[in-house]
């Protein structure tokens, strides 16, 4: 099987033809004349054809050389144009940008941020969906997924950039505490009624952080499961069970006494918001700009 022609070798050949000398091509390509000469010789050897007739005073294309130049020139121009277009596309803030954010907390936390970003870059065509699919959403031809995680994140083939930490706490309605008492250690939640998730956060056990900074997990008695922080908050207020909620979300209930915060030696593991994407090296400028914008805006918000 004959080896394929090399793009750079053809580029050298075209430069020699157009500058009508090896010296002229070497100046254009900023490479030694000896390398230019060697490149042409290797090309002729690969094709088993003479492409250029050389003499001390001039050089002349053979019929084979003329045919190769005629065919190679437009191909090289097309490839260079494609390279330019791809580079510009990578650098520009325009075109489609497809993102996924978690429902409920996503619109509340990111709705105005993404809208402001859209105003700043009007040439972007932003498509935003809300769900809790996390890693799986990137398989749906999306550019970026914002996900919520608690505790240690699983290893994956995607790049995860941390955006913000959302503190959480354990809460319960006064009526529930009156019925079961105030728990004094986290292991008691294995027997007490708790509000947990169906699939959000993968339905993981409750996670706490001890004084050493290590994670501790408790498989709580999850007799009431929801896929919404708002649903969990309402259920907690109703006295359905103990709940682990973000401090910001349950603060109104704590302020008016509808919920009571329960503190332990271990603190409830916070929620973490991550930007998830598939490749760091070739991340388009528009995607990087959105991630930077979100991170900057969230850093100004007190959680």
C-alpha cells in the first residue's frame, strides 16, 4: 500500500513552485533551505516521480509536478480556510450554546445569571433545559451541564469545575420533635422518620462531615421520598420527618419557628454546584465564558 501524502510536504512543494526556488520557499516557510530540498526529494521518492527539473540557473515543473500542483493547491487552500474557520469558531462568542441546569434550584439560583449572560452576548443562541440527569445530560449533545452533588463526586470522563458551596442543616418541625425527641447523634436517623430523595443526588445516604473533615454516611430511615427541595421543605414543616435542607431555603421556616435546626458534632455535608463538560483542552470560548460568568456571579451571592 502506497503511503499517504503528507499535508506539510505538499505545503512545502507548493511554496517551492510559487516562489520558483528552494531559497524563496525556505524564507516563506521560515525553514532551512536544506530541509526544503530534502522534503521535495522525499516527496519525489515517495511518488517515484520527478516533480521538478533542477539546474544551476533555474527550476522547471515536470508534467507530473504540474498535475500535483494543480490538484494540491486548491486542496491546501480549502484546508487552511477550514482551519481558520474552526479556530475562529473556537474563539468567538456566537452560535449555539446548549446547557442543562438542575430543576428548581437551577432557575432560582441561575435564572437571572444566564439571562444577564445572554444579554451580554446577543450573538449566542442559548438553549437551556432543566432536569436532574447530571452526567447523563452531557450525552444528549449538550455543551455544559450544571449539577448538584453532595459529598465526594464519582470519578467520570468529564471535567468538573466547582462553582459554589451551599451550606445545609438538619431540621424538623416542633411537632415531630415533641413526638420523637431531639436526636443527639446522627446514628439515630437510622430509626427515625426521615425525608430523603428518590433519584436526586442518586438517592444517596445522608452525609456528614466530622471534625477531621472526613465524610460519614448514614443510611437513614427514608419513609418519605421526594425529588424536590421545596417538597422536602413542605413535608418537614408538616412534621412528616427530619430533613436535610439548604440553610438558605429553610431560613424563613427557621425564623418563624415552623422548623427547628438540630446541631450535631458532625455538620451536614453541603451541596456543591459543579459545571460539567467533556474536554478542558478544546473548551470553546463561549462555554468557558459562561462558566466564568456563573462563577463570578455566584461568588457575589451570600449563601
